[in-house]
């Protein structure tokens, strides 16, 4: 197991290096931060050159990138071009909000999708199965930004029971988490249903039922455990998708998280903030995938043996 984890950590390091390199190069194609900082007006080339020199932008790209990597290993992600604030401080403020929103959405999705998927599999071909599949298909059809806007119109504008934006209290979590959880649940329900149908047809399930075990024990102790591997795998993938889609959701709800921080960094051409944000998000994604791989062995002893 130690060798397996070491191999995965080396792969994670390579992924983080590749992602940060691509992002660092791509953002420099968006324009000159010195022009953004000067805000237009009567600006001479000498003024721009002085700003570039103060920010270290006159150095070659590879020198800037290597300097960024050196800072990562000592915990220094640089300083924002806007306000000269340490990037680590900005990320420290935004990261908890994003992780809390992402994990809340995943938790809601799992709590809803597992019993619904099992119920659909048990009642295969009957009206509960048909209804659940139709609802999941409808959920998959909603773009996240459209669903977010509709929830704001319903709960904030028409009903006036939830705040439309910001992070003011527990009620502020409802619409952002629900927006992402609905789409995740629609996918997970179909995945759980398909996996359960395959597992329920196995011989050991028939043997368990022939011994007189209760349906609840057969479904949740025997069938669900063996059906959970595809769901665990997809949850790891979903976390990466959540990070990608959370940018839009956070902008709609003005959520003070990593998505908003990255969006503002792109708009302001704030290289250090975007590089630091992407590096931290990439680290979390690969760590989640590593946790998923380890969870395989805990769920299925056959994988642990191999």
C-alpha cells in the first residue's frame, strides 16, 4: 500500500506541475497587467515599464514560473498585483467557503441518490422506477447557471424566503448547494440504479435471500457494498467537475469562494492569484482521487489483495 500511495503522489505532483504550467502560460496571453493597473489615461511606455519591473514581469516566462514553483515549496504563493495582498491569505479566506459548498452539495447528492437509485432498481420497470428515471433525466437537462437563476427568482424574488447572494448564514447555503446537488443527484441516481441491477442479479444475492435475510440487510449490507465502487469512482470525478462548475455558481450567488477569486484574477490579469488558486485546487482534486483509490481497497477486499 505504501508503494501504491507513493506512486500516486508522484503522479499528483506531475499533474500539478502540468496544470500550473499551462495556466501560467495561458493567462499571459490575456494582456498586460500593467495596463490594467494604470487604468488607462495618459500613460507613457516608461510608466508601464516601471510597473512591469516592480512586478517582476520583465523577466522571461521560464524564470517567472520557476520562481513561482520555488515559492510553492516554501509556502509562498506570491502577492496579488491588486493591493499587494499575500495570495496565501486570499486563498485562506476563499478556500473554506468553496470546500464547504462543494462537500455539502456532494453530501446532499449522496443522501438523495443512493436510496432513490436502490428504490428504482428494486422496482425495475414499474412506476417508481419510471418516475425516478424521468426526474433524473430532467435534472440532467438543467444547465447549472440557468437552474441557479431560476432558484433565485423563485426563492428570493417571488417567495422572499432566502437571500439572493452572499454568505450571510446557514440559509445562504441552500440555493448554491441545491443548484449543484440537483445535477449531481440526477447522474448518481442512474449510476446507483445500473450498478444495483447488475449486483442484484448475482448468485450470492439470491443465496442471501434464500437464507431468509431481510430485504434491507440484503440491499444495504450485501448489494450496496459491492455496487458502491462505481459510485465512489464517479464521486472522485464529480469533485473535479464541481470545482469547474462552481465558478459559475459562485458568480451567480456572489459566493466568496475560490471560483469568485479565480474569476476576478482572470478579469484583473492577476497572475499570482490565479496561479496560486489553480495550484491549490489541483492539489485538492488529486488528493480526492488518491482517497478514492484507497477507498477501493476498503470497500472491496479483492482489490486490496491485488
